[in-house]
């Protein structure tokens, strides 16, 4: 009896020893080999906002700038304003010396006075000849000749009068006035500089509280952009500050930028803090679509591929999400609406707010030593 007990104990010890040895062998065999397992990330179906945006760049520019051009040839005599100066409508900005313009005006005035005298004399002479013709004292051809001479004199007088008025206008144009009340953004002349017609002297803007952005839209996105859409943007000078605006105009003219066809859109933005400057580069986000109170799920739910997906026969032409149900994960067919930047709208399907869906599968790797 005692021997049997001893033998049984030895068997148990032997079995336990063998088990330990097997575990040790397994440990050493598996030491340094990947021991992988999947980690599943889930998200709840929710109700909220879905926003769709596109990202692009733009350039800050002045809103409705006014160029003041020179209308005469001459030399800058005096400049009364400088950069960034506020001016009022009709304020004198500069004087241009147009050379002998005053002498030309005086000569033209005297010529005009003489022509006026000659014209009156010819008019009186024509009246006399008409009276003589009526009394058969001169022929019809003589009267016709007198009338033609009078018409020629009228034409000469009219032409000289036009030239005289042009000279007066040129004299007026030597005084440069502000066409609007606003700010001198650019002054492109100095005293003693020579100037010619159509040279820009000043660039003005009514105010800098509102600016415009020339936004570059890729041809693949142009169909999504419409007037009055909201934009957000940042500039390198203030990377932590977000500015807002809205699309005002979409231009039809295509622009080839390095082989890529783009279109320009004009956006209006607030600059009441005077932080934005012309020429700054803006990183722009345009909100092209938006929905409130929509049933939504993260976009990742449509790209996740569970390791057991081969167990199901899914239609490639349909959309599925993976719903957690009673401890397992099952595919659910859904119909979607707006596809946003982060969320997708769910229109139909066996899901409701609060349901748990799979959005990511991660493979965790642990190394035992």
C-alpha cells in the first residue's frame, strides 16, 4: 500500500517535471519571436456637424485700389504726401511742371481772339452778300463762295477752340488731386523726377479694414466652389491666428501654372486689426459643404479591414461598416450622404446613434526575452 502511494507520488512528480520542461522548451523556442495580436479601436455613432473643405493658397491684396496716373509730360515740381498717409477727396497731392505750357496757352488764347474777330467780320460780310444777292447785285456762285469761306472760318475757329481747351485741361492736370478719400499705399515719384503721360504716380485705397485674397482653385475643385462660401486662412506672420472671409467672385479665365490649370477666386476678408498686408501668402481652407444634426461616423470606418473579413461575402458595389454586436463584429450595409473631412453622413442602415463601430485595427507586437 505504502509502495503504491510512493509510486503514485513519483508519477505525479515526474509528470509535473515533464510539464515544466515542456514549458521551458516552449519559452526558449519562442524567445525573440514576434507574438502578435490585434487591437481593435471603436467609435460611437453620433449626431452632429459634418463639414467638407478644400485647402489651397492665396495672396492678400488691396480691395478696389485706385491708381492715379500722370496726364502730362513734364517734371515733378512738388510732392505733398507720403506712404501710408490719409488724404481727403480733392486734396492736392503733387505739382507737375509742364514746361512752356503757360506760354502755349497765352498764344492760343490770342489766336482764338483773332479768329473770333475774323469770324464775326465774315459773318457780317456774308449778311451783306445775301442782301446783295436778293437784290440781284451778285451772282449765286459769288454768294456760295462767301458761304464756303465762312464755313471754313467756323471750322478753323472750332479746331483752335478745341486745342485751347486741351491746353487748359493739361494745365489743370499739372495739379494732382486725390480722386477719393483714403490712404496712400504707394508713392512712385519724387521731386525733380521726369514723368510722362499714363505713368502711375500714386496708388490709393479707401481703407485697409477690408482686404481681398486672390485664391488659387485647382480645376478638380472648381466645381465645388461657389460665391458666399466661408473661408478660413492663416498667414506666416501670425501662424497661431485664424482669419475668416467669404468668396465674392469666381473668375472663368483659366490660368496655366506649371502645366496645372487653375482658376482665380476673389475672397473678401476682415482686416479691422490691420494685421494683414498686401502680398502676404495665405493658407486657405474653403468650406464647400456643411450639414448640421446629421447622423455621422468617422471616415476611418469605411477604410478599416478586419483580419476576418474573408469569412463574409461582401458586395464590392455596396458600402459596409463593422458594428459591434453582442461581443462580436458584424458587417452592416449602409447608404451614405455627405462625405466630410472627418465624418460621413449615414442616411440608411441598421445603425443608430450610440452604436459602436470599428474604425481601426492595429497589430500589436510584443517581444519576450
